[in-house]
């Protein structure tokens, strides 16, 4: 049965954040842990915090060094394993994420692979697939799944990449809002293409872009263009029964308010399916 989760960062307030989520009926998270924390002491600390609070980590969120600009201009140059200047270092960091996740006992790592080229004959596409195949070998060796997060490419481009990589460890972390915010697809329809590969979901809402310069706006869940009743119904029809991980990319008190509202909406929808 589907359940709710939340995207959390790893830092000074992680214990308080774990406890707050569990107290409010959110028992899972995707945890963003920078590579600087990838050592044995932190593994024991995180395990202890999970045991103490009752939080379950369903996936790690992969990190990359250097700039990461989530826009239409600098994004293709900085994000994931597609940009040539960052490909080697980002690929190695994602390999380290597999090893850290395996040691921690977390089953999956998710993240953006970058703006995967739509043209399969583009040399950048070929290089990206080669890097991803090498990564897949590392992930299979460690018994960890690697989930490509939707948004920066069309669903059919992501499907092509997954099939060209051809590894059982590769799945999709499906973010419906990203597909809208990058202007790539209607998320409910996109499940027709990517549904069999969905291993994780970001419960996030947003709008299409209104101009060529900026992404569409992220919105509180229920206030954007994602049709969550239809989306969750279709996820269930695809056989997905994992967590719906709330992501609200703002800070402060409003973020917690929006997370609680999102949790209530999702819990009601889960009960109705």
C-alpha cells in the first residue's frame, strides 16, 4: 500500500526533522546526504537516529560537486552526468552514493541525470549512456537501485535511455511537477510511457512555464496543475505501491505548513484507492 514520505536534507536538525515527520504521520523519507558525510561514523549516526525516531529512509538523493543550476540555460551545462566537464566527477560521486547506500542499508539512490539529449545519435547522448552503463555495474555490484528523476527530458527520451542502458538496477523517480515545470509532459499521460519503471515518486505540484526563460512555478500540493487524484489512481494501476515522497522546495514555517497539508491530501487519496 502506498504511504507518505518527505524529502529531507542531512544536517544539524536531522533528528528533530525525523521526529517531527514521524509525529505527524510521515514515516518515510528520501534523504539528501552530501558526499562529505560518506564515512562510517555517519552511517552509525543515521542508523541510530532512524531507530530512535522510527524514520525509514527509502532512498538517498545523489549529489554532485560544482554548480547545479536548475534552469533552461545553465542547467544543461551543470547537472548530472550529461555535461562533459562534469561527467567524470559526477559519475564517480554517484558511484560513491551506491556504496554509501549499501553500507547504510538504503535500497535506492535517486537524482537527475541531466538534460538527456533527445537525439540518440548526439555524441553527448552516447557518452551519457556509456557513463550510466558503468554506473549501473557499480549499483548492481552493491545491490542498490539507481532511479533517474523525471523533468529535464521528455518521457520517451528517458525510456530510450533506460532501455539503452539495459540494467535491472535502473528505475524512475517520478516527479510529476518537474514534467510540468520543465514543459516536458502531462504527468498523468507520462505514466503510460514510464509507469513500469517507477520505483519512487515525488509528491510535488507545479505549473507549466509561461515564457521561454524560466521554469514553471512550484506550487503547494493541490494548488498546481498536477491532477493528483488521477495521478495516484494511475500509479496504482501501474502496480506502484511505494512511498509518495512530499517535496516542497521552500524554507521556513510555510514549508512545514504545506507539507502537513500535502500529507492530509495524499492520505485521503491513498485511502480512496
